[in-house]
């Protein structure tokens, strides 16, 4: 009887313990701290240091740069095979006037320049014109036996500031790369001209302003082909070719535009 009572007490104790075990809820899994101050996990055998602030990338700023309409921080970079900065240049060239209906002939010139950088430079230009009356004037004289009133361009000297906004490379027949740049020149100088008169021309000089476009095609570090489109504006005095009695011979002054095309060769030092 005593043994049966002890066995009954043990069974009741076991049933109670089982009921308590089944009634308990499982413990929640441990959470990983999300604070930015939490140390980074050790990914190497010896451990790694916390990343420096300079190594972090701000994705928001990167996205703003990508979608921005204009970013002044970015510039085009090209490898210049033939630089011009801090170099002297000497050019010989020749060509023709393209807007003189009264005179025709050959123009020759000499230009010396220095470039302070790839973008800016100065040039001293000399240009002369060995001319004669054009075929139009000669035909008029042959038919009417009179000469027209007009002036003849003789020579000019100009100091021009050069600005080079364009530099590029182009392929020639897929065999060679040609390097070239284009400069815009603004200058001031003097023009020598002659007022044509029956008793002989009267030579005079006046100040002019110039606007030129120059193209260089580089052959090597020392040599380049040169193409010039030059414009000069001069306020010139004018007079009649023939005197007419006591009438005033002077025709006043007039602004004259002299435009020429020149081809030449440049030596870079």
C-alpha cells in the first residue's frame, strides 16, 4: 500500500511537469543591433578596422550629379600630340584677295607669334600685295578710255591676339591621324594704300581693325600647314582719278574691307 502511494505521487509529479513544459512559448531569436555605432563584423583572420569616413560613398550625391542638367566639374581632356604652350612660331604664306574688283595679283606675308598657353597667344603679321588692274577694269578702259576712281591696297602690319577654342583629331583615309586647331584673331594695325590719280598715285596710311580665322594642320612637332581667312577694315581717303576743272577732287573717306585667303607653312620652336 505504501509502495502504491509513492508510485502514484511520482506519476502525478511527471504529468504536472509535462503540462508545464507544453504550455511554455518558445523564446524569441536574438536580434542583431542596427545602430550605426555597432562594430563591423570581423571578416578576416586578424580582424579589420572600422572603415574611415573618407572611404564611404554618398549615393545621394552621386545620384544628384548623374541627373543634373549641367556639371561644371567635368571637362574634356585630350592628349595633345603637338603642344603650342610657351613656343614661338614663324609662318610664311601667300594667297589672293577675294573681294577686290579693281585689282588682282599675289599676296605674300610673314607672321611671327608666341603662345603663352594652348589657348592664348600673340602674333605680329606683315602682308603685302603686288597688284595690277583687273581684267574688268582693263576691259572698261579699253572701251571707254577712262579709269575708275579707286584705291589700291599695298601692305599692312597687324598685332593680333589669338584665341584657340578648337583642337581636334581626324582620320585621313583610315591611315593617318591629323591634328589640327582653329584660332580666332582680333587685331589692330596700319594699312598702306594708294589713291590712284592720273598724274601718279598718292600713297597714304591709316589705322585698321582685323578679324581673322586661322587653321593649323600639324605635320610634326616642328611643322604645320596654315590656312588664313583675314579681314581688315580701314577708313581710307578717296579722290577722283581725273581732276574736273575747279571742282573739289576729294571724295571724302570711306570704310574699306580687304579680305584675303592665305596658305602657308609654320615652323614651331
